[in-house]
C-alpha cells in the first residue's frame, strides 16, 4: 500500500502532522520520537509509513526510520495492542530501549507507558520476546547477545512453569531478579534466584 511518503511538512499537531505531496495533503499520525526529529514547517520530509484500513477509518502512520515502523508492526500484531497503544509505547521509549525492556522482563518500565496495565505488560513481554530474535540492543548486559539473554530467560520461565508457577508469577519473579542481579549470565543461576524470591 502506502510504504513511504515524501513531501512538505505543513502542520504539527501531535500526534498528527500534515504532509503535502503533489497538491494533496495527507494526515499522518506519528510517535513523539519521530515528531522530535522532524524539520521546521515548510521543509521537505521523508517518512516510512504504515497504512491501516478498518471498517470505520483509514489511517496513515509515519515513522522517521524503517526500524521504528517495523517495531510498530510487530506491536500491533500482539493481541490487545492496537495502533494507539503501539504509538504510545514508541512515543515513550526508543526501539532499542523497548527491546532491552522486553529482554530484561522489565514490567515496571512497560507499565509506565500510556494505557498499559500490568497484565497487558506481562502478555506483551512474553509474546514479543519470540518475535525479537532479529533485534539487538545497543547496550546488552555483560556483552550477552540478545538471543543468549532471551534463551536464558525463556529456559528459566519454562522451568518455573513446570514446577507449578503461573506464567505471570514466573515473569514477575525473573524480572525482579534480573533487576537486582543484572550480572546473571546462565539459566540455572537465574532459576535458583527466582525460586528463592518466591519463598
């Protein structure tokens, strides 16, 4: 559909901007992270876009780079996360920060985002982790790759669920342990600390 848009920036009314392309003015919704990088009114801009078509609306979302657009599309595929919530998440943190938040099971940071409660944060972290194998964070803990950290967390979750804990309990316990002990680098140690925190 509409994959990119190039034109003149006419208005900024967060989260909406107006872009003129060949005499046609498009309404584009953007996250605050993109808004902050836009030039002055009247200047030319180039945005990566996602075109959403619903029964009651057709909406164009714009992003400063392809990476943010890709993350937006990953987020809206999660059950219960619509475009508005995804836009809010990407307004509150960068893509790299979001990846690290998911990687570290950081529920506290996630619930600070607009419209996200604890249950939504837990589900989002669990479901997004499997979708982020191709992403990497600029600031991995202790030089662990994203994939390695994700595997460690996943192994710990499976072990705790097998022992009878609910998925939400496992996610919360592991998140708290990693926050207090970011140096943990193997699943056995993570499981041991997580089980101690449940006592």
